[in-house]
């Protein structure tokens, strides 16, 4: 096969597995692997400025492509990877991590930059092993990739620098990996009982997670057959929303009242492929049936009456012939009407576009939704940027939205946009960046410029940690240490060679977005000064939260911050009125 050393052997296996690029900062123990990648010439080495960015970018590529790889060298390189590796682990995407380390003869001597990758990555991987001999390479790398693919998780390979340059040894085992698509569904007895649950309930709500993304056609068919409204988690939004006349939005912290109310007014809730973590938004006095391909998830978020293991597409295909069609659509119509009212209320914040340096972020997000391409890929930062994406970005034809939906990390949007742009150079890539998130990994704007990735970075610059500010206020606390003194993000981007705009007036938003989106072959950053007092109240407001908000506003007033209190009321008066 013409292989020279272990590094070349690993590169050959990765290439055959469909890995297109390695995200890494090279150096020290990674250098022979780097050389092998470049000698092969079919994979791209993406030189990020920070390994965390590389792991985030690889997470996005794995989500969009099915497999990806990042790498980090001894000591600090491993530690820098960790947050992005946790992202892939929590997102449940197949990713391989090459953790190169010091030479084997230095193990256990507290050598320069020595870390223990086995201990370090143990909590965020499904496979985590150290190669110490060339005879292990073929089996371990193949096994790592196969486990990552089959378990949709992170596999870590420790690669000592001295081993990577040893002569390769070919073993009498497989070097291929297999992307399998088994059809898993409940037994006939379980399907029959599932049909009974559905047929005996008068009012049914379907609540769908990302595990139902491939069952959109069956979900719509079931929904129309029994006149059931369809809610969804944020991660599943654009997949379930596609061509779905009965969708009623999201519930949860970022959701709206319609899905929350539909679930609480139902007799039966079908949880389909969802591991929705916010149990307080799921009723405790309704019949709940949960279907998931991973049986260990059954019942861990809510009081489940009946649980089944199966992929949603084939489970629904099996049960649909036994489900009785209905004529009474009154429950569905009532929920759809409530959803229309919710959408009308959301548009109020769009119509009131804000003022100088206090542009309503809802207006910005809605304008982007209207102007973005029908197959755009959106990346959203955790925090308020996530809220605006959740509420105002909608499916057109084949849009996708990625974010740190499970790990909840700041600073994910810009790095994920790098992975998305490299994976799909033919599609429009739009990142919703919080000012706090962008500040955290600002250096990798240079990576975007180096590879001339035509990402559109929208900075929701509210000069604060907005979600933290809201959390403190609803807890009755005076928000402290949430304000941010930001650099001029447009000037920073320009210094890195990226075209940039600063927007301080609402009437500038439309034209600058048009200009930015017309620049299809280069990156653009738009720094938009949004209102620091725009809030995002969840669909379920408890008395303690209302009391907490009142206490917080009172503390601000007693501190002499009358202007902030008044701005908060003006920016969110419709929210406050709805309480």
C-alpha cells in the first residue's frame, strides 16, 4: 500500500472513512501526522487559532457530513480541545479526536507538556485509548471510528510522537468503517398497544425532538389523520417545521405559549425522539407515551405511561395502519388559532424596530429570516442569540440550524460556522453571534479570513450577557457584572481583513443586510447595536419569577437606575402585559 509510517497509515484509514479535513493547531507531537496529511494531499489541514474552535468546527461538520476529525498536541492542546469535544459528545455526533502526546519513553516522568489523555477525555467520549505500538494502529483507529459512527459520539486516539514516526504494521483485520442504517421498531404487540393509546385519546399532541428529524413525512401523516398539533424542541425546529401544516411551535425556555398550552390541554402526549431536558414544561397529569431509539432515555425527563424503543420513522410507519382516522378537528383548530396569536404577538416586536443603539433584536432576526436563502445554514450562539434564532428563523425549503443546544456553551456560533462553510461551500452560512460569545474566541476571525470563508457574522451587540442578566432579574437579583465594554467589532474584523459594518440605527438594517448578503465570495461581519434591555420571557411564567422581576426592578430603581427600568419596560411592554 506504499505506507511509510504510522502517521501515513492513520491518514489512509481516515481518508477511506470519508474524513475530509483535520481541524488543529500543529506542533510538537502532531508534526509527523501533519506531514502525512499534506503528503497524502486529499485531506485539508485547517489551521485554527485555538483548538476549541477546531473542535466546535468539527462538531458542525460531523453534524452535517456524518464524520469529522480534530486534533490537539501535547498538554495545552488537549486541554484547549476539551470544551469543543464536550460539545460533540453532548450533541451526539460522530467525531474522532487525535490527541498526540509526548514520546512513550517519557510517560510518567512529568515531562514537559505531559498530560494523560485517557483521564482527560474520559467523561466526553465513548472510546478513549492510547496507541503505544504500531501493531495496535489499524485495529484501534478502525475501532475508534466504528464506535464513533455507531454510537454517534466522540472517539479519542492518543498518539505519542515517537509512535507516529514508527514503521507501519499491517494486521489481518479490517481497516474499513461502515456507516450502517438499521431499521429499529417495536414488536407487533407494542405497536398494537401504541395504537390503542392513540385511538383511545380524544386530544393528542405530538412533541418531536431531533430523533424524529427523518420522520417528518410520517409525523405529518399521523398529525393529519388524528388532527393532532405538532410541537418540537429547538434542535428539531427546522426539520419538523418543513411542510407541516399542523406545527404549533416550541415549548421550553426559548419557546412560546402555544406548544406549552397544547401539551397541557391534551389527553395524550406522544414524545417522539426527544430527550427534552426541561421537565417543568412537560405536564405531570397527562398520559405520556415516549418513543426513542435509545431505551435508556425512556422516562428520565417525565412521568411516562408507556415507553417504546424504535426509530421514529419506522415506528410510525408500523402504527399508522392501525390508527383510526378522526373527523373532529376542534382541538387542533383551537391550538392552531393560539399559535397564530403567538405569531402575531411576536411580530409586534418586529414592527417596533427600536431606536439608535437600541435596535430591537427581534426585528433584526426577522429581517434576516426574510432575506436569507432558502437553504441557508444558521449557527446560533447560546444566550439571547439563541432565543432570536428560535423564535424568528423559520424553515423555507432546506434550511438548517445548529447550536450548542445540549452543552450550552458560549462562543459556539462563529467556530461552528467555520465547519459549516467548509462542509457546504455552496450554501449561505449565517452566524448569530452574541457579543460575549464572539469576544471569547475572537482570534479565529483570522481563520475565517485565511480560508476566505464567506460566512456572514451577525453580532447582536447588546453590551451585556443578556441571558445571565435575565436569569438574575427573574431571581429577584440586581444584575451585576453582566455589562460588557466591547471593542469596536467592525474595526477588529477590518484589521483582520474582513469587510465589516456597524449598525446603530434601525433604518440601516435592511440595506446593510442586502449589501452583506450580496457579497457571496467573502466573509462579512455586521456589528448591530441591539437593545441591552430586550428580554425573552419563557412561555410558562411562575409567580416567583414575576415576583423576582418586580424585586429586581425595585432594586434598580432604589439604586437610582430609573432609565434602565424605563428602557426595560419600553422594550418589553408586550411581554409584561401578557403576564
